C-alpha cells in the first residue's frame, strides 16, 4: 500500500482556529486540532491581535498532525480560510501595527454611509464591487482607521485580510484570492482586479495590497523554513492562496462551477449567513455579491447576531442553550451587536410581548426565533435576487443545507425547520470551512478542480453521515409576529 498523503485545511474564524488533517485521496477526516482566539472591545468595537491567530494556527496544526497519527512528512499542502472583511495593517517587517478590526466591529457604520454616497449610491457600488458598503466591509474599516487612527494608517506598509496575513506567514508571499478580495470593497467583481477609482476614493495605495491569485486553489508559494519550523511540517510543501470562510464552506460542500441554486446554504455561526453558488455575477443592492474561490460567484447575505447572541441570552437567563421552548407571545430580536441585514448598525436587542405566564425557556426560544427569522428573511432576499420566488411551491420544496456550529444544536435545527417549512440537509462534516481549505490545498499540491475533489470526498460519506430532515408545517403565526415587530422596529432607523 502506498504511503498516505494528507493535506491541512485551516479555518481561522472569529473565535478560534481549527486545522483539519485530511487524506488527500479519500477525503477522510483524520483529526482536527483546535486553539482559541481572543476578541476584545465594547460599544461596537471588536478587535483581535493577529499574532494570536498565528500562534493559534501553529498550535492547531501541531495538535491535528499529532492526533492524526500520520507523520508530518505525509503532509503535501496547506491552505487557510479566514474570517472575512477584517482589516490588518502591517509594518515593513510584517508585524501588526495595531489590533485588527474584525468584520463585526460596527464603529465604521458612518464611514460606510459616507462612502456609499461619495460614489453615487448603492447601485454605483454594486455595479463595480457587487456589494454596498456596510460597517463590516474592509473599505469602511480602512476609512475609519484613516479618520480615527491616522498615525497607524499612514504608517502602514501593508494592508491585509486575516487569511492573507496568515498565508503570507506560511509562504512569505503577499497573496489573496478573488473570493476574499471581493469582500474588501476595493476589488471589482466586474473586472476581476482592484478598482483604481475606489482605491483613490479610499486614499489607499495599491502597492500596499497583496496580489490576487486566479483562484483560492492557486499555489502561491511553498512553506518557508521559518514557518515549517513553527508548525512542525516539512519545508517546501504547497501553500494555496486560500480564501474567505464562506467561500471555503461552499467548496467544502462541492458547490460551484456547474453548481445550481437548488440547495441554498444557511450557516449558523457567530453570524448567520446564507449563500448559493452562481455562474452569474450578482448585482443586487440587497446582497453581498461576492466572488467564489473557484472563479464563479457567491451571492450572500449575512446577519451579525446568531449563535453568540442567542448564547448570551441563555447565559443571562441562566439556561443551557438547549433549554428553549417556542416563544409564545414574546418576541426577542437579539440585535446585541447592531445588525447588518437589515442594515441597523446602531440597533440593540428588543424584547416585547411579555406576559405573566412567559417562562425563561420561552424567552430563550424567542431569541432563537428572532435570529432565525432575520437570517431566513435574508435568504428570501437572496432567492429573489437570483430570480426565484421564495414562496413558490417548487422553490420552497428545495432542501436547505444547514451548516455551522448551530447546525449541531437541536434547538437551532428545530427552530429553522419550523420557521422555514423546508426540508433540511445537515451535512455530516461539521468542519466544512476547513474541508474546503483542505480541498484548495490538495489542488495546489496535486492539481485538479477543488470543488470536484470536495464533491468526490462528500460522495463517499454523504449517504451515511448526512442528516436529511423532512419538512414540517411552517409556523406562519410566529413568522408573522416576529416579522411585524422587526419591520416596526426597523422603519424609523431605515427612514420608513
């Protein structure tokens, strides 16, 4: 039997790093190493030290390889998928000048609004970038930095996304990919390049930015001796360009290329995200019109408040996250960090409909319902923008793929199932971002289409590991009650 060849897919998320060690031929998940991150800030601020990400990556990789039982010499490639939109500014030696501004830092909301107006409004932005600036986008954060921390903005010798920073540490090469670059606000999905007019608007020198590789699977270099020593891996193995976390999850699911919109994907993590693969460039102002890691497109909508917000409500109530019951008359919009969809960066949590007989379990259930309705409404916008009627029977009957940490929780799954009225597919792999990154690494090391490779891996396990849940009758009453409160609360903030 020939020696096993493995690849490593790294998921560097908001809260932690996970490194999946995967058999490059069969897709067998051999081990997952984990290490935590630290997020600081309040009053809208969310920051992390990028050096913590690097130390966590080193720890997670070392743990994963050790637990896999394969020798480090079997590793042939590595790729990083990272949290999108974060702003990392570096000095000449590649060291962070300050903590990174994370995607869920909402302080840049005024800058987002000003940038939108400066270019001529939402339509002008979507025509170029596919997305309208919100507080999450890197361009808004760069503008915030220029106005609020001008010394570090002026001192920046390099501007990176989180996954770019880590890839550069691995390969010594400044590189990104179209998928993650499309979430910056200065990359044009129309031209496939950085947009000179937008860079001028932002006062950002293109020389500070990494080169954009053709796809996330492109080999952008080899593991440097210093990185090899830090990770305990062989020097010279392939380093792929990598991508953003949502783009990597799409690869991990085998979506892209000829992928269709039959199965929209809902990711329940710190944020709630819904996306679908498309070969048509999206230009709806209701969506983020991202590029995908494989050269196609990934129309996406994202909410800020999902599992972390609901867990906070559970902690306030002294309950386990699974101790939830349907909310009854109570409605709780857990917008604890503002909100991105709808665009309400200054919003806070809202509770209404309390009765004498309301229980703590119902309040927790109401938090689940508020978060779920918000992200499912975003999914409806996604489908409409792709030319589909979400209420049409043939569309509503299509299964919804449920991924992310929340997909492993009974309360999340049953809440989404009840409020969507759709059949659900819960993929057996809980590490789709890392699996997608591993497919990118395998492609960089040995060639081939990473989406097709991931799809072949999935075919080996889907029948036995995927959970397929039939639809239940939709809870229209709760949907309408939560929607009514959401629209009433949002109207003054949205100018309605």
